[in-house]
C-alpha cells in the first residue's frame, strides 16, 4: 500500500505502465505471466536479502534471486524435475552457507526473517501462476487485483483528504483510520463491479449473491492492509523508508506488491482448503 507522501504524480505516472504490463501478462497468461511472476518473486528475494544483510549483500542477493527465479520456472513448467531440483537444492544450500559464513553481526531474528521472506517470494510466484491456471483463474486474479489496488488507491486518497487518527502509529505513522476505511469502501465497490461484469458476461453464475462480493471485498481489503502493515513492520525493524528504489514514487517491489503478495497467498490457502490441489498441479 502506498504511503502519503507528496509524490502523487510520480506514483501515478509510474503506475500506468506497471498496471498495463501486469494486466497484459495476466490476460495472455502462459509464458508471459509465468515470467512476470518469476521476476517479481526474484526481485522480492533480492530486496529482502539486501535489506537484511550488511556484508557482501549484493553477491548473496543476486544468488538468492537467481535461485528463486530458476525454481519458479522449473516447477511451473512441469518439466523433468530431477536435475533442476538438484541445482535448486544446491543453490539454496549454497545461499544458506553464505549466510552462515557472513553472519558476523547478524542476529538470529534477521536470519530467520530472511528465510521467511525467501520462502514467501517463492510461494507467491508459484501460487499466482497456479491460480491463473485454475478454472476461471483469469477472472479470479482480476477480481483480486481490483480489490487490492482499490484498497491501495482508496486508502491513499481518503487518507490524504480526511486524515484523522492514525491506524498504527508505531508501525506506519502515515496510515490513518480514514484511509483504512476508505480503502475498504473502494474495494467493496470494485468487488461489486467485478461481480456485475462477471454475471453479465456469464463468467460467474447469476445465482451468486452480491453479498458474496461485498463480504469477499471486505475480507480481502482487510487482508491486503494486514499485508501492508507487515511490510511496514519489516521496514521499521530494518530501519529504512523503502525496500528499494526500482519504481519511481513507490520505492521497491515489496513496497508496491506487499498487499498483493499477502492476499495471493491467503487466496491460495483458501483454494487449497476448498479442494484445489497445488501439489497435483506442480507434479502431475
């Protein structure tokens, strides 16, 4: 979720090509979406490593990002897994050894946090690709993006306009309660709009109540904001304002994708609990 700085125009200008790229890759799917998700996962791994390590971080960060990218591509293509998985395991072991060797001054909590973030980067990439390949996957991810981005945009503009009490002053002083409720309101509206379009185009059953889209929009708007607060907690823990500077006006990839990453993981977990089989998709 974006913060409340004075770089609104930079955010808007940089968001247009990013959203266009994501939507195009999502629509065409296949190798385009696979590469996009693999790159996002790799960049998250890179930023996480740079944030949490102080010495020789560039070399290790490149190794972690390359490993995450390779494993995502290998698993998602359902190719002969033996040799690529061996390479992947060797890569992960090498990274772990590098982290241990260069652990001078690193706390155990930083080490564990980095391993968690590397796992999240891989799980996000795999989960997003899997969801896209599910029946009605395109519609599901478009809905999720609408809800998450709606939360982001609503929170930003409602928060800047109405201001008021802070949401979590010790985690992220710029976030306000008005922004949180504005994000929820915007997400619900967009969720309903997606429902209307889905019913009109027969993508979803007309028997599905609009209350479903209201509650789903509400729930995932809250989930998106929790993901954003978790990322803000990470930045406060490390002592940085942004996770990177790759995106003008937004900071790093984690700054831009935090809410979507957490929401995607939660949606994937719900899908697995409901009966979809991620393992069968990975190893048919």
